[in-house]
């Protein structure tokens, strides 16, 4: 079994280094002690006076750490074998250090520091559901708070001065995922996808416990990439939907990026979190009182005061999404009041969880704003339906369909089963299912003047 104490390389308390900490350890007049409970493997550290404590961990051979907030994941041969959660009111930060994710530094600061590290080795009880090591594509930016990100370098030299920053939406508890990496795969500029993993569902890239350390760390990451690749702020495009849309607006406006694309964003953040989960209000502000709700509500709107250079703002929402009335229209009224220019689209028939709509919106806006491709190719929506004869019908709704070419790739259970090649004006396609059960979808290629978009439909289940 993997014991936490076995991984400890050293402990420093006010710069004094402890040795031989793989067993119970009490120093001098019990000024501090390190204990390990042999029954359940919990690791306990206590001090009797104000202390700055550093715990250094070193992985075993062929093993690696990964850290998210107060959880340390431990992988052996890239398979997760243990989780260690640090329980302490005095926890300042946890950082991956050095090369290869083989070392971790835990920082604690407080009066009479008390820290317990609980070990979990049963997969079904892991808080974080990542089973395979994520670090093969994910990197860590060390700052006030460690920030996880996925970076794709520019593949087209002519686009090497352009950067897309993608903020993630809200997932399930303890599930942190990147958004829109596939949707943007054909846009060959620099792309930076950033994870929001401080809090059970994130912190809107702002911070926890009333601080702004997550925000300062995220913006330092973005500006580091901009500086490294000589990218001016006007060439940074911030993108995201829902929670990611809020972050795109917040960072894009506050830090004067050039462009923003936000689908179905929250804007009155306090109102939304109060109705969705009070726990996030407490995580972010350290309280959950009325003043904190009002504070979160004004975080974005207060940026729309005074003189500043505003980005090129693009907004999307579905007509059936309550965000239209509760968040988008109040925000647009404020933009109008401040005489800030924006583009705004409402797509009929869609609610808040319109994943395919959001993917296609991000694809098309990136192609237009970064690649300057023809705006006539813009697709409002792609509808996939099942007719009375169990045939699938894919309908593409767009302007000037008569001058655009369309091709359709049909999929069943993620396997391509039919290809229909380019035909001008063919804004719909039919495919016979022969009543074969499965999960069906369509990949639509939209072509005009040698420019091509790849857009996806929603899935549809055939029983």
C-alpha cells in the first residue's frame, strides 16, 4: 500500500529541516511533531507555535504526482493508485516542482499549524475521477496558484502572432475538462486551453476564500504566452460558453484583449450561483451573505465603467435559455449605455445545454475572426431529426445556402458509415438507418471560395 509518509523527502519548519520522517517523530520539548497512524495511513503534523511549514514529496520510480487544489493524485506507470487530500485551515498552496511531476511542495502557514493528510486507494472513492495520468498533454504554470493548461502551438507561420484562449464551462463535481479543442483543431494559430479546478466546480477563474490569486495566476500565464510569442493584446481572442463565457468576458474586458466570443454566459454571477449552488458562493467569497451575492453580481458589470479600450464582443444565446432574460439582456443594456459595440445572436429553439450549437459557433467565429473567412458561410444551426420511416434527416440552416457547397459524413456509434460529397445548395441530407440501433450524428462540411468549416450535429438515438 502507498503510504504518504513513504513519499516524504523532507519537512522544513521555519527553515529547520526534519530528517527520518517516515516514522512517528517528536522534536525536543514537543514543539512540533509528525505522526503516522499505521491503521489507516493518515499523516498528521502539528506545531505548538506560529510556523511556516514546507513538506517536500518525492515519487517512487516510474511514478508521478498530479495536484488539483487540496488533492494530490499519485500515479504509478501512469495508472492512478492513490489520492491524498490535505486537510488544514493553514494550507497556503500545493505545487508541482521540478521536471516530470516527480516532486510536490506543500506550503502551510499559521498559528499552531495542524495538518492531516488522508489517503485513499480505492478507485470508487476517489474524489477526482481521472484514472490515467493527465500530464501527457497537460502542463502546469507555477504561480500564486498552480494553473493547469493545454497548449497547441501555431502551425501556420502567418498566424504565429494570434492567440486563442479558451475558458472551460462548468462540469460535474470534481470533473474538470477542456472545451472546444476539437472544434478549433483547424484554426492553426496559438491556442491555450485553461482548466478551472479551484473549488468543487471551479471558481470562475477568479479565486477562493475572497482572494484573487487564481485570477492573478491565470492572467500571468496568458501574458507569459503573449510575451513569449510576441502576441499583442489586440490579437488575443478569449472564448468560452456558460462559465467559460463569463470568464472570456471578464478577462477580455478587464485586460483589453482584442476579441471575445461568449456563448450563453452568466453575467449576474451572484444571482446564478445563489440559485445553482450556495457552496460556490462560500468557496469564492468565504461567506454566503447578501453582500457577497451583490459583490459577485458586480464583478463583471463594474468593468463597464470609465474609459477603456473594449474588445470586439460577440455573444450567442438560445431563445429557450433563461440566460437570455436573466443575464444577456441586462448585460447588453449596459453595453448600450456605455456605447460599447457588440454583435449579438439569438438562435431559435435552443436551451442552455446546446453543446453542438456552441461548438459550431466557436468554430465559425474563430474562422471568421482569426482566418478572416467568408461570413456568408455562417450556419445558424444544424438540426438532426428522425422521420416516420426511421430515416435520419440533417437540416443546415444558414443564409445564402444556394451559393454554398455541403458535404455530409454520417456516424453510428462514432464510426463513419456513409459519406456524401459536396453538392452546391444541398442544405439537407437524408440517411437510411435500416432500423439499426445506435447513436447517430452527422459531420457537415461547409465550403465557399475554397474555405471550409467542419461542423457537428447533436447526437440522436435510434432504438
